[in-house]
C-alpha cells in the first residue's frame, strides 16, 4: 500500500516537472532586435516631449522639431529659419 502511494506521488511530481519544462519550450525565443511594448511606449513619450526653440522660445513637440547638431550638441528648432538664424549668431 505504501509503495503505491509513493509511486503515485513520484509520478505526480514527475508530471508537474515535465509540464513545466515543456511550457518553457513553448515560449518563443525573443530576438534582441525586437522592442518590447514598454520601450516603444517610452520612445513615443519621448517624441511627444515639448522642446523649447533657443531662438524664438516657442515650444514644439520633439517629433516635428528641426533637430540639428551644432558644435557637438543637439538643438531643436521650430523651423529651418530659426536653425539658420541660430547658426549665424553662434558660429562654431
């Protein structure tokens, strides 16, 4: 009688272990190049961030701003005209 209980208990434990192992194989292997939903959401929030134009001091969303690197620093402008004006006032 005790042998039967021990065998049933061991088979039950073996069943749950095997089930857990095979569940691990069912999950797809993620590619490092894929972005998680959280990363995508953070990038979208960053693009919606309001940036102040250093020339006319207007706030514009980063996704539509004119972005230029001047002197190793990144500047965001509301228009190409402000970018040209900034370059003429701050020669590198």
